[in-house]
C-alpha cells in the first residue's frame, strides 16, 4: 500500500484579476448599502420611484451581464 503526498498541483492561486474583482465588488456593495434613500428616475415619459439601492443593484447586474456577453470567447 502506498500513500500519496500532495504536491500542490490541485491548489488554485488567486490572480490579480480576481483580487481586483473582489475589491470592486466590495466597494460596490458598500456604495449600495450607503445609498438607500428613495429616488425618482425619469426615462422619456416614464417616472419611476424606487429605493436607490435597488436601482444600483439593477445597474450593476446589467453591467455584469453586458460584460459577460461582450467578452465571451467564441
């Protein structure tokens, strides 16, 4: 019976890109949590009143979706 030693090949390293993404995500979360007042948004003839945090979360989600769609490899 033999035993196997871990050589470290299964470990993943955190890249600089992941660190930057995490920092940006934390900053976005802090920004959203600090801006919770209701606001009015005007788009053409439509006026929407909603909490600012909800609008910020929607805009972040739209930005992430666009980033994924536009940078997807073929």
